[in-house]
C-alpha cells in the first residue's frame, strides 16, 4: 500500500524539500533537531519517574525509572533508545517509555548509554549490558521483579537489545523473559531489497544509515563482531521470546524480518508484525500516527504475555 495520509503529512514536516540529506548534516545539528522535535509534547502521567545512575565499565550510566500505578512488585523492561547509536537521549524517548510502562503494567528503565562517535562500539553496548546486570543483581533494592526482566529498543536500540539478549545467553546469565525489537538494526551489510526500495525519501536513508554504522563502529569491523551486527550470530537458539516490529517504508524492514524468521527457525517464540503505510520511526510519533499507537499497544500486550508466562 502507499504511504498513508498521516505519515505523508508528517514526513513533509520532518523533511521539507529544501532540507539537506541526512548524511550531509553535522551530527551535532542532527542531535539538536532530534532533541527539539517535540518541545511541547504532553507527558503521559505515570505513578513516578526517578533519575538514577548505574556504575558502568566506562563510568556512570544515567537511567530513568518509570513506575505505573499498580500493587506488588512489577516486572521490568530495560529500554534502549534509537538514534543510530549517535543521536537520542532519555528525553527523546520519554513518551515511548511512559506508554509502555502504563500499558504493559511494568516498570521501565530507560538507559542513556554513551553515544558514538565520541564513544564507539562497544562502549554503548557495555553500558546497556551493565544496566541489565544491575537490574538483575539489585532488583530488590530497585523494587522490581528480578525474575521478570525484558529488554527492548527501537532502531539502534533494537540492535542493542538483540545484542544484550545474545550476550546474556552466551554468558549463562539469569534468563531474560522477552526481547522487544522495534524496527531493529540487524545487519551492517545493507544489502537487502528494502534498502534498495527505501534508500531515500522516508526519513531514514540508506546513506544516513551508512554514516551511523561508520560512526558507531569506529575502527571496529561489524563483520568480525556478532555483537555489533546480530545478523552474524550463527546460533540463535535458547533466546528469550521476541517481538519484532517493522515498517513498510524503511530500509531496515527486511533485515528485521529475516532476523525474526531466523529466531523462529531456531526454536524461539517470535511474533513478527509489519505495519504498512508508515516509515522508520513511526512508533516515536504515536501521538500523531494511529499506527504508532497501535504498535505500542501490540508491544505492551506481548510484554505482558511474557511477564505472565
């Protein structure tokens, strides 16, 4: 189906005809643009919001803990924001975390991991891994259920969530109960049909994604590290249940769907859902795009099913 009317209207606002290509814009300008995208956005109320720091391998990692209105000890989702490992913060993804906390009836811990290129791979990933270990080890102190810990993220955050799930399994750590992968970055090769179909014109471009990969990797090689590029993982068995969300007009569409199919073929419980008529990042505009809201509700339903299993 064609790009739906709401998505077409929003895309015209986000990428006016006179705007330069993403890969030609200074990353500091891109960061400022992302931070200021919704200065007047109303914040969905939750029971409490608390900013804390976690001691990580490269210093303190800021986190934000969201609690919904509920009784008892809640399960928890550790959430990693998108932005090509280069952009984004606790503020840019505040709305997503609030909605997931309320709708999934879980605590959400958002992670302000270190960004590239100042902190290239694997520093941001190490921050994410450290926060998950902290949640598992200090669940009682935090006030969450350490036996029901999920990871999730969108775009580059989906990449980090998949990498954390894989490393958690490989290290024989306490099992995670779910991985929520929202249009995740999976394959550094950028060789799928969706990259050719959606190379430009839909917010995230192929050349923009190439820039993000180069800034994230620095001197590392994704072909040598399955933690950078989950498509390189040869054994996907024994992983937590997964929810994979993709968008029709997204360069990342095919790699997310291929990864979901591989997870399922390896014996994992997987729900793959593509939203047609929308572009990469649509979940972040849930207040403007009905399909973004639908995807968040679907994600929350899947989380609750895993928490209750």
